C-alpha cells in the first residue's frame, strides 16, 4: 500500500510505495502511471531548490491538514475510498 497521486482528470499519475535513504540522497520508490516501477532520487541540492516552491497556500494546507483530513474522513465515512 502506498500514496496514490492523481491527474486532474482522476487517472492515476503515480503510486509511491516507499521512501529510503541512500547515503546523502533520498530515494522515492514509485509505480509510474500506477504500473511501471521506478526509483526517483532527490539530492540535497535539489531538496534545497524545492524551498523556492513554498507558498502561503502550501503553508496553510500543511497547518490545516488535520482539519482537512477529518473533514475528508467524515464526508466519505471511515475506511471508504472512492475514485475521484
């Protein structure tokens, strides 16, 4: 089981199945398009570049995540998932 990421049309873009460290790199294990196994490597310099992508909206989402999660679970019922 992993984290599934969807395209705007609801199709599966990727399924992240694991995260591990390899020396000074972070390796994300994924299934591209939900079927093709692939490892994505993030180096320290690339991770620092991602700090430029932080926005006010992202900070609000992170801080409000517990509320968003509870609202999502209440709306769908515990343990029930539907395709979006």
